């Protein structure tokens, strides 16, 4: 399943950043074109992360809308799905600007003080 591959990739990036320290939370930017099923992803991440630095970590996902820019007129179009024609001139020569993103924006290391409270 797609979600298991994504979960494994995210875990690899988390482990590299955490350098062996336990992770309490992480924040991902996921493009709408990834079509990530959150329930399946959460289960997959829990499974691949079990017993490691990200075991039990809270995962926040920020969905990134699809954005294309017309190469002809330069008009940007934003949507929830892949856009095949410019919303302004109707041309089909489009550049994908956002929407296929998969970015690990941040991790929170357990035990660090955040806002005056210990993170667990």
C-alpha cells in the first residue's frame, strides 16, 4: 500500500533528524495528489515506528492544495485535484507548483520544554 511506503519514508527522515532521541511529535506537509488515507497512514506509521524513536509520536498532517501555473499566461490555479487546463486562458501547458509534496517540516523531541511544559 502507498501509505506504508510513505510511512517508512517519513520514519527514515524522522530517525535521521532525531539521532536516537525519542520523538514526541512530527509535522508533515502532504500534497493533495499524494491521496494519503490518514487512517491507513496512522496505522502504518504506528506499525513501522513501533519500538523505535517515533513509537507513540503524534503526527500532524497539513494538506497542501494542488497549485499549477500556466506557462502561457502565468495564471496560477489552486484546486483539490489535478488541474489539466488553465483557469484563465484554458491552455493545457501547466507547471505543477504544489500538490505532490511530502515534506517533514518538524519534529519535537520528547523531554524538551515546549511552552513551559515537558513534552512526552
